[in-house]
């Protein structure tokens, strides 16, 4: 007889409940874990690495990459008036 229950693999970075993604992830599942994920990735990057935040909007993650060379890109005449290093539509080549 085979086990019909799915195995839940616990993720150590998901908190003390193991599988629990946090209340923010429940209330805003699309964006709930982005900040934590980016914090972890920023810690893994070498100092001075280049980071491009495509579709950066208000640049909410710029401070996470203060040890790296952070550049932002958004569409020309976009919704937000933040200064960006690049302005283009993301279906265009940046380089």
C-alpha cells in the first residue's frame, strides 16, 4: 500500500513553523516573501556586484543592495517619478 499523502518539505528560512510563509504572504501572496528573498540574495552577492532592478517603480529594494552597485530601470513616463538609471520598456534590450 502506498502513501497517498504529499510530503511537505520544511524550509528553514520559512520561520519556526517550517512550512508557514508568514501572515504577509497569506494576505498578499504575490509579494509577501519578496523582501525576505531579496535580503537573502543580497547577503549572498559579493560586495560591488551589479544589481539591476527591472521595473523598479519607487525603488523599494534599493536599500537592500547598499553593498552592491544597484541600478534601476522603469518605463519612460511611468507611474512613479523616481529617478532611474535606465528608462525603457522591458521588451527592449538594455545593452
